[in-house]
């Protein structure tokens, strides 16, 4: 929206690399722009004053005169998009947004003159421009600031995306990795979604008349919906892997129950990391229960609000107060009771932790899992996708439950999914179950043998050549008649 409610302040000087700051408000919202010299600051301020005196409305979102707002540079718009999304976004979403916007921004560069080194330019965009937390913490190093200044001058304005060939060029760039090979379908899909939403904000701010992606005949690679059934391990294979985990040293023995949580309770790794002793009901006999309330996915310290590598948050796609109770079989009850007897719980109650008592590190349990696969699997299995990642244990849990005849609604509830997602993604057979299925089909075919017109029948000999097939039989019957 536009408004004429604009107020200006005098130029303020601060003890910073960009010392001269122009401040103004639009409809009560404060805006500021910093410059390296007083002359530049005065020039910018005079442009704003001139717009107010000529009666030009100001854009409430960008804070600029309406005519100037239409020519907002892509980098400025992308930064403002990050600032809009940052407060409510999960840490992993912040990181993936920065990755996508870095690719888009580099695809919109039009100048090669004095271009910074590629690693420096990417670090400036990914690590600073599109990281609101780092920008708020202080001024960037000089080389980062110089790279951002170059990008601000060398990247197309948002209005350039009205040219559909420019939009198509960006989409094509999203589908290619740095080494020139095709990017994974999931990566392309995710980056395109960020680009689309950023353009949607540009439409909302009236920088574009419509989202140009909707007008480009371009399709992202198909994303595989179902889990590759080759990764799914059966119960015997999982027990062998858990034995391999125990054989992988003291850290492995400490993590046996951690991996067990992913298979026997279908937990996500972040949910198992966040599991506390107070959330576990572990009877001496029979089934127990875990009450899942939080998850701690890892995104990196640069993307969380508290500077920790893991972000403590509500369960995926659930409200903050929602609890997901999951019954656990005696096998997992025994694993957890053994773990508590041997290792106890950390000071904050968590079951699985690092050597110093903090949150479990992803690198630690990935190394243990890789070692366990080498110990437990055959050479051929270890080279295959079978249970390649710890997360594949969760796929195995879903497949086991579904093949055991557990109703999809209950499987989805235990996994924390919708039924639609469950049936689309997790409905895979356990590795090694194909022989059982084939036997059932063979029995069904044997039971129906001889009942259809195509069933094998005795062949009568007529002359020197045997009749074969139903049509031959019919011709003989007709001639006999």
C-alpha cells in the first residue's frame, strides 16, 4: 500500500564503517540507509525530500517513493524477503532459503567486471546477506562488505523478471549444481519454491504485476514420492545392525538404544535426540510408551536464535503443546532400560548425549552407523542402499507395521504423519518379503487352476500336427459339430 505519511530526520553520524545514516518513517514504520560519505547520504535524503514535496506517495513496505520502489534491486528485495520470513521460520528452513536465494541472485548477475572470487561472493550472500541473525549482530568483515556492494550494483532489478526469458534463465540455473551436473530433484523443487514465494512477495509489494513463473512453460524434475524399497531393512537385518552398533566401541554401545528408537518407535533422529527419561514409561514386562513433545533437528549455529547447532522446537507440523504418544514393544523397553541402567540420563534428562553431556552430534552417530554397517552386513549389502542412513530405520518401521496389517491411520499417528503422506511415501515392503508375497500369489493361482478358458487343458492330436491354444480348440470343435 502507498501513503503520504512520511517523516524525515537529520543525518546521523555513527562510529562505523558506513557512518552516515539517513532515517525516515513511512506510515509510522522506521527505515534507515547507511552511506560511507556525508555527500552520498545527503544526496539520498534530498531525493526522498524531493519526492515528498512533489506529492509522490511512498510504498509502506519498502519505504521508498513509489516510482523508486518499482526499480528495487533483486538483492535488496531478497534480503527483505529473508527478513519477513526469518522470525517464524525453522532454522533448517532459514538455511535452505539462503541456499536458494544465493543461487537465484548469482543467476541474475549481469556484470563480470571486478567480480569477487566465487567462494567469497557466495559466502557474502549465503552467510551474511541472507542470514538476518548475522546481519543484526554487527557489521561484516571488509571483504564481505565489498562483495555485497559489488553484488548490489551488478544484480538485475526485480523488474527485469518481467522478461520471461530472464525468469527462465533463473529456473534453469536452479536445476544445475556447481559442477555443472543436474541437481537432485528435491533440491530443484525446494529452490524453485523459495524463488516462487519471493516473487510472490514482489507481487504483493507491487514490484511485479504477476508472478512470472506462472507464465513460463518450465517443469522441475519429478521428485520421487515413495521411499526406495532397497533402503528398507527387515527385523533380522536390524538386529544384526544393532549388534554391529554395540561392537563399534563404547560410543556404539551408548547409541544402540538411540537407533532402536528409530526402528521400534519410528522416531525421527531429531525426536530421538530430544528424548528425556521423563517421557518414557518402561514397565518390567510388556509394552511401554514414549510421550514425544519436542524435536531437535540440526541446522547449524548460524541459523538458530540461540546459537546452538540444534534447534529445540515442537514436533514437525504440530502445535507447540501437542504430544505424540507412541507405544513401544518390549524389545525397545529392554533397550531403554539397559541404557538407563548403564549410562543414566544427562543433567537435563536427555537419554542420548555427547561426551560432555550436551546434545548428541550428528557426525558422531553417523560415524557409528557407518562402522556398524561394515560389521553387520555382507559386502554386497554394505555396498547397496540398504539402511544406508540412520533415517532409513524409520522407513523400516513404517514398512514393518503396514505389512503386519496395522491400520494406516494408526501407523500415521505413531509416525506423526498424515495418512496421505504415509501411503504415498512409506508403503513399501520389507526387504526379503518378496518370496512370501510370491508364494501367496502362487497358491492363489494354483487354487484357481482349470477354472478359466485360458487354463491349461489336455491337447488332442488330429493328424500329424497338434492343435494349440484356445482358437485351435475352437476350430476343431466347430468342424466336429
